[in-house]
C-alpha cells in the first residue's frame, strides 16, 4: 500500500520558466563571483562539476564530488574562498530567481490533503543544490520545509537522477519498500525511471520535460488539476504508517 509520496520540485511542486530561471541564476552568480573569476569561466566550471555529480557512482556526497572537481579547476588553495562565496550567494543573489517561478494552488492543496490523510511526504528533487537553496524553492512554491519528512540535498545525498542509485538510497534512508512509494514528477527521464524499481509514478504534464521520442511509461499522468483530483481519491491512512 502506498503511504509515502515523493515529489520532484522544479516544474512539479514549483511551476517555473526553466530557461529564465537558469539565465538569472548564472547572471547573479557571475555578479557574486566577478572579483574572483570571469562569468563565462565560472559557468563552464560549474557545469563541469555538476556533470561529475550526475555521473558519480562512488559513495561520496554530491557536495564532496562537486567541490573536489571544482577545486581542481579553480585551485585547491582558493576553494575555501569559493565555498564561503557559494554559501553567501544562496542567501543573496539566488533570491532574485524567485521572479521566474509561480505557485500552483492545486499542488499546494494536494500537499495539505495528503498530510491530512496521513501520508509521508518527501522532496525528491535532484540533489544538485545545497539545502538552503532547496528550502528557498519550497517556500517559493507556497509550502514550508516542515511539510516534508525528508528533503534531498547535495550535502546529504550521494547520487543524482536519473541514476537508480538515487532512488535506492532514498528508499534505504526512508526505510520503505518500492511498493509503498509514489514518485510525482514532470521529467520523463529523471522521474519515471523510479518505476524500474517498482515505485509507482505520476507524470505531471505541466512543464513536461521529455528529452527524446521514447514511449512514456507511467502509472498515472495528468496536469495539476488531474493530480489534485487523484489525491482526493486516495484513501486515508494511519499516521503511524
């Protein structure tokens, strides 16, 4: 029986214009680091270190993988300076990306309904960002971090979507079996792969991301309104589940 719902964040709980978000994100980061490195080189280094996180299969946190690779690119002696600047950036310039997002009343109410019915709720966003950046985006969605029992982040997690290792680690941390979980997301490749482990999947078609022409295989799919209707049809479960 499903008692745990895993949610992607960007494009799922948080409606956003991904291109505009990315543009503002890197523009603000370039400004934050302009005294240390030119913006074009900074962006290249960030993408390079991010690819290392996505490809990593070693039991290192995503933060460790990112910083190790980034340190090789900028110089190990300067890495502490960059780490402090990254931390400050997510409290300052990053906030300007809020203008690229909106809220979904249906998804907000769906969270409230699921909590009332006793479901365990999890943020299963790709853990490429630090926890504080993810918490910001949860609040931008009209929710609070306290709505969720577990939130993936690059400080805590060791693998990224679309690796099955990401979902295997999540199941282990939650002490859940695949059949107890439903993954809700808008990315065909990153979110629906959870189905290969036996996790039920709901594809959100708003802000759909599908990188090729392969057939879409999900247990359920629909827009925000359809998901809201689906949630209302789910049974009440025990808080102790």
